[in-house]
C-alpha cells in the first residue's frame, strides 16, 4: 500500500473514532495523590490542575470524598500540579517529572488561609513505587544521551536493568536472531525469557518482527525521550509478551530544541585484537540532527530527526583449508586412506590406497570443478589455521523520525508520528562468494487521540501501520554455478545461484547451501482505551484489533550441501562393519566424490499469510487504604492462525495415515493450525507503603502472560513437497558407496501434482507444524522490597520466578526408536519409513526461571547519578528456541535435553555513573571563575558503564552418524574432568583456562580428552549445554567537555572509551569434538575502542 494511502487510512480511522480528542504520547502514566489538611483529615472536592510545562497542556480533576485524586493518561515530561480548596491556601508542586509507564504520587497538606497566599511544596517525586507491583527500570533522557554507547544503540542501555541480558556479541547467548539477521544489536532478553519473547513498543506501536522476534526499527538516541524495561509483572494493558521495552519519542515544545552531531571511529584509535597482529581495518561515521519547535505556541508542535551510519569493518576470520598437496590426491603423512571400491563383503574390509595417494584418474570431475572456490593455501598451520584474513563487512544505515503534536484545545489534541529505517548489511567472507547479505527495512506510522470526556474519564484512540522487511540471503552470482559445477537436484532459480556448500571433517567448509530466510509484514491496528477514576478505583478498559499480512520466504538448501566425514576412505571394522576412528580423510572422500550426507532442494516456499490479533482488557488500581494498593486486571488475547493465500503451498500432516493433507483439496482447514481461544490472562499485584515506615514499600505480583507464537515456524507448512522439494541422504560409510558426484548424487525427481492420489515422494525431508497449536504461556510471579534513603537514593531487592509451558520445540518425529534410557538407535524402526525424516515444530517445550535482583539507584541530583544492579539467576528448559538445525536430540525422551538454557547467565553485575565534575562557575570548586577560566575548568563530565558477567553455556557437538536427520549430535563424555590438565601430542603440559596472555601458551578452555566423537548409530552421552564459557568484565568510559556558546546553545566534545582497560573478553571455545580447534578459544571481542564525537545542542 503506498505511503500516502496508509497515512490517509490512519487519520480516517482516527476521525471516525471517539467524538472527543485529546493529546497523548504512550499515555500509560498518571499523577495521583491525596490532599489533607494540617490535622491529617482529607480534603474532598479540592480542585487539582496539572499543567505540562513544555506544551501548556492542562488537565483538571477534583479530589474524591477520601481526598484522593488521579490524573490518568499523561505522557512523560515535566509537570506542575496546583491544588485549590475553599478556606485553604493554594499549593503548587513544580518540576514534577513523570516517566513513561509510571504512576507518580504527589501528596499535598493544605494550610488554612486566604487564597491570595501561595504555598509551594517540593515537586520532587517519590523514588519508591508505592502504588504498583510492576517491576521495571526507567532509562531517562539524560541516561540515554550521556552514557557511552558503542554504536549508539538504545537497547544496550536496556541491559542496565536487573534481569536483562544483551544480545550484542559472541559472549551473549546462542542467538537465532543474530544468526538470521547478522545483527546482534536488535534484541535483548528480559526476565529469563527467550530473545523472541521481548516486545518493542515505540509510542505504543509494536516493532517486533513476528517471524524472528527482532525489532524492525532501532530508533536514534536523539529521537528517544526515554524508555522503560517492563518485566515479570505489569498491568493488563500490556500483553502478547512476557517482557516489554516501552519507548517514548521526543516531541516539539514551546521552545526550540535540538542537536547536530557526528561520531567518528577508526582503527587508528583502536587496540589490536588478542588474535590479530594489528588492529582490524575499521571506519565508522555516525551523524545526524534533530529539531523540535512550536509551529504555533501552545497549539501546534513539530519534531524531526535524521541519523546516518557508514561502517566498514575488517573481520578477522581464520580457517583451515585443504592444501594443494591434498587436493592433488597426495595424503602422505596423513591418516591412512582406503579405497571404498575395494570393499570385500566376505571379510568386511577395504584395501588401502598405494602410498596413501589418490591417482589423478580417480579424482571426480565434479570435485575438480569446486577447486576454484576453495581458497589457495600453502602456508604453515598456526594454532589450527592456515588461512587468516580480514575481509570487510559493509553497513549503511539511514533513519528518520517526524512527529507532530496538535493541542486543539485544553481537552482535545492529536499526535502523529512516522519513523523509517533502512540498514542493508553486506557480509565479509574469507572464501569466494561467501557470507550472508542481510536486508533490514522498517517503518511505522501512528496517529493517536485522547479525549478528556469529564474530570474522571479519559479516552484514548490510536491507529497505526507498521511495515517490516527482513531477509538473510547467501551471496548470489550472475550464473548458475551449481549447474556449471555439475550438481543436479537443486534450484535453477536465479535468486538461488551461488557456490554449493561443501564441508570436510577436520577442515573449514566452502560455499553455502543458499538458505534464504526472510519476510515482509504489514500490520494495521486500531486500539481504544477508556480510563475512569471512581473513588478509590482507577480503572482502564481497552481493546486492540490488528490485521497483518506476511510474505514468508524459507527456501532451505536450494544450492545443495555436501558433507564428507572420512567414512568412505576409512578402514572398516571386520566385526561391526563401522569405520575405524583414526583412518580416512574427509578431503579424500570429497576427491572421490562420495558424500556422507547430501541435501538439496527445488521449487519455492514463498507464501503470503494473513492473521488477526484481538486483545481486550480491564484493569483496576484500587487504593484500599492510604498505604495499600491492589492492582488487578484481566486480559484476553486471541491470535488467529496464519492462513495462506496460496493454498497449493501449504499442507498439514496426518500422523495416523502418514500422509500430507492439503487445504486445496478440502482435507484440512486453510490455516492448517486450529485456533486457540484460551487466552485469558489474569493479573494480581499488591503494593504496601506502611504509614509507620513511609520509606519502605513491600510489593508482590503474579499473573499469566502469553507470548506470540514465533511465526518462523509457519515455514513448516510450506517447506516441503510438492511445491518445495528437498532431498536429504545420510550414509554410514559401510560397504560400497551408494552415491557419487555427477552420477547419482541428488537425483532429479519429478514432483507430482496435488490430487487425491498424491503420495509424498520417498526419501523426502518433510517439515510439519503441530496442528493443535497453542500460544506459549508464562506463569510469572515476584516479590520485592524497596527502601528510599533520603530524597534520591533507592535500594531494592526482588525475587522473580516463572514457569513456561507450550514453548516452541523441534524434533524429528519420524526418527528410529531409541528404547529406554539407552543411547543406541534401532535402525529400520522409523515411524514413517518412506520419509528420510520429518522435522516437527511442536509446542511441547517447558522451562523454569528463578532470579534474585538487587539494585542501588541514585537519581540525578547535584550533578551525580548512579545505578548498580546485580542479578543471580538460573534458567532451565528443554529447548531454548534456537536456530534451524538444532532440534531436540532424542524425540523419544525430551528429558535428555533438559538442562541450563542457552541464555542462562548465572551472575551479572552492571553499574553506570553520570558525574558532572564539580569545577567551574556555579560548582563546588572554582565557583566564581571568570567566563574565560570557566571555559577551561568548567563543563567537564565523566560517565561510565561497568559490567561483570559469568560465561554462557554451550553444547559439545559431534558429527552426526546416528542416521537420524535434523539433530545436532552431542559428543560422548569420556569420564575425564573437562577442567583437568593434559598433555598434548607434542608433549606440552596444558592446564585449561591458564596462560591466556603468554606467548606460545595454550588457548584451551577445556581438556579435549574429556569428550570423544560419538560412534555411529547412537546418541552422544554428554549433557546439554554442559560447558560454561569464559566470563568477562568490561569498563566503558566517556569524558565530555561542554562549551557554552550562548545561553541556550552548547557545543559538546565527547571522548568515549569502550573496554577502556583493554581487558581481553574471550569468545566461547570451539565445541566441535571433530575440529582440530576443539576446546580452544579461537576469538575475542573487540579490544579497547576510542570514539570521538562533537555535538551541538540547543
């Protein structure tokens, strides 16, 4: 839909909404309080006037018979609260700062006297939260603008909150979003939930991409007023997620304000990476401007922002590739290789190649055609790599925000905003035509009206449109290379052209299978909220109706993928017939053209889906006594199952008959999945602020929360025959090889038409989604204690817990039987023997989470603020919702996969400080400096972020020789302590985890002898996520110098130091037991980085 039509649609929807209009942002905040006289008696019917300082917006209410007042549906900002009552002196509280999603309490004690006598009271709000059990952390405007942020990404600040984990590096948890988008800065994990479970709201607009869960727009810091992390318990107004990032944008005011800025980084300022001889090539420029102004004072306001990013990053990549000697067939000095064609059925053995050499006439022609795409290396192998390079990754990011606020009258206002971002990422690759191109684009428009119907009722009506486009596609070329090389049974569509994937055991692979994952989605929403204050009750009733249309593209392996794991050139055990460990070479298997695994696909999975979201809620905050508030509410959520427009592209599966079911033939509903109408989500919270201890607050809350089903799983209804046909073959290496490059590898199979006689072609990899689909459900609870110390200090301790059910979980539902608790696979017992395998997306996952959060906070006052947060937590689940290709190991026993979550970080401490140095005019030291002296000694500011974090968990993996497809095989545990010392083949004594900074010392994190390659036809014996990687600590520091240009204009110079102490932050070790790097740390995060910036602020 063209942009103009979208905007017209939204404003028509608004104008056809409620008859009265008012001004609002994300109007989820309120000012409340009680008015008493000097004796403590309540004052009813007092007039309370709330005025927003920046725009002149006025709201008037009266106190109830109990002296209480509530002014709901206010946006964040600074307010003045004035109270008048007959027989009393008027009282005014100025500079009341109201944050997003906050209920701020301002009480008044009136004195008897004439109305001409004015009493001013402190407008400083209470730092404790006395009227809500909600847990969260406000990140205010000063924090957003002043703290050092590498990349200027606001989500980095979200990790300052207790219970929040950033997804910003290899030191974070294993990330499906990062692997799909190649952008680890587009998501965070909140309150022990999966990364796809976090909702991102921008002025009430949902930014979360429903396919993978990342944010479709990452707004500029200069467009953000403030934001709040809401977790574990929040009112019924919010839903569709157990964790929320709630962002409010800046607006125009009665005064001109804005900024112009540029930040510069390059490798000239940077330290070198621990694994690099010199700093990687790097250049980054971030630049932009913002401006807000009155179009008409007290009536019409405008704000605009633009930010650009240009980044060129040299990425250190290491690989071990076959040498020219090996590619010529000469394996002298390597493992002995055996000729697979000499297999003798009588003895069950093979004969070795003479001299351990494959003669040129035996080298497969298709294998030779791959040679130009294998990096040429003839140098020595150093730390397991014979090729090291720094290819350049390119990122160009542009975004803009435009906002208009119209105060039609003191009761009626209109607000509209549009935000747009486009950030394509071109990959860096060590091999020809490697890497994934990521296309990321998003925009949204919102129009919101609020209606102050009476002094006790307010209505908010909102309409919005959101668009998100995200595609991760392997680099393509201008010709059909697969056909040129000689690969059959793969896609011939130009968008899939490229180098097919080849992998060898013990070496780095080349090419890619051409996996394309992406979607575009358009969503339109109408929402209405009615607020009603009745006595001690502050009630809200709301409804949200959303329609979405999504285009899904999930072509998996359209170029083909071939794995060579040395089985065909290994010696065979005369008794078992299995390949003998320590013999054979994967590269030799490749030269002969005999793969152990191969897969490829033809056709298309591209499909359009439609679905609807309906939410209804009621919420009441009941002020039972002066110090006791009950928060209770009920929410109902319904999300319709996505229904395909191209019915020939989707199917269901009948487990009784083993046949596919097609809506095109009327065999199953169009949506495939049954609707789930059980979406009731009650909330109950309590906040107690005892009058005998007014500095203490005791809070507790519990509720049911639903998460959106990850729409990435919808691909399971499209990614199979007949419209998309994928073949997969696994071989054990026994006997004679059944398939060879250029002969019968990936045969071309005709795809039959859909009719009543359709049969799934044998050997197919089938994908299916659970028909009885249910929304993921979270049971969440918390208890917390807050203590204020003085006016600005807060101490908080909180316990939070949750239990997750119906989580997305993948497994091969056609796998052979694995009886009892044994690990041995029983061949020939597949549930559906005509299938190679069926990857099944179910809702059978479970999880639990427990955490202790402790926080010390000093809000900004007298030039200083600090926030320190410690989290101890433990997350356990049966599946962490990871990337494609890592489903559960044993479909017959899910408990084998129960363990610490991929995102389980046991200990995390983070603190941030903002400190205006006390020098210069008006400060503690040199306060009477001259204007010239003040330009030198005054205006300095120091800011820092410090993080201490324990390591993340990883699986120890092994090549999959179980004959079961769609699993990530785990290695065998040998019984040796993974942290014990060992001796290398060269005689060196190694203690894992020691000697990381010394020359020629080990980079081993674990003893590799603690694990072994899993033998064929069984599962590995090691547990899930068994190894915890290295933790880290980090200091980010910035120093500002502000130069006063005029009374309202400041020029700011910024020097920012990331990892200021240059502490090495190691990545998790290589966990592939078959890799020559197994157990070793192979990479580290960026070292010390210096960024310089210049800002003009007015």
